[in-house]
C-alpha cells in the first residue's frame, strides 16, 4: 500500500482495504492517496469473470471498485468527523475489462459543497484504453448521523 505522511488518509486507506469486508474481498490496494484523490488497484482473479467463456470481468466488480475509490476520495476532503454515502453513481462502460490483467481505478473530487461531494472516476487496464468512466455524488453526514444499535437492528429485520 502507498505510504502517506497524513495519518488521517492512512486510516481511510486502512478502512477500505482491511476493515470494510467488501473492499477486503476485492483485494483493493491503494497506490496513491491524497486529499480528494485516490488510485486503486484491483488484482485479477478468476472469480471476477462475468463471462468466463470470453474471459471478461463482471461489471459489478468494476462498479464496486469505482464506488470504493470515490468514497475514499470523498472522505479525504470532508471534515474528519464526517461520513459520506453514495447518492448517485453513473458508470459508462467503454470497453470490456479482460481477465489476466489487474484493474486500476482513479477518483478525484472536483467540487465540494456543504451537503455534497462531486467526483469523477475512471478505470483502466491499459492507460490508453479506459474501461469505464464515472461521475458520482456523495452526501456528507455529520458524525451524529450514525445509526444507533436499535436503528441498525430494525433495518436488519
């Protein structure tokens, strides 16, 4: 994982790569991390193939990696006590991702407002041949907006 001198950014990277089960399952690796900008690597795995006969990655893996990259970039620009949630994520698939090569995803914040973080992202296996382009909005939430245990339990039932 990319090293950073900023302990807050290091915690964000650790959150997404080690503590969030989905990020851990995807094997997300942070290559670059700065406030409002992240580059991730998703290792190639046979399980990512949506079409094994053609050797093509499933679009859901790509979308999940883009959403995670955008979430990391968004957390990097809001106050430390804030949280973010995906409001909207639009992904344009430009060409298939092919098995046998890792996927790279870069996300950048291009506008920050009081209620919303605006981001752009792209994914590629070869830099000159993008796999997907995305735009996303994330809602900013104060720390007090975390659900109580009783609310969380109610959502589960």
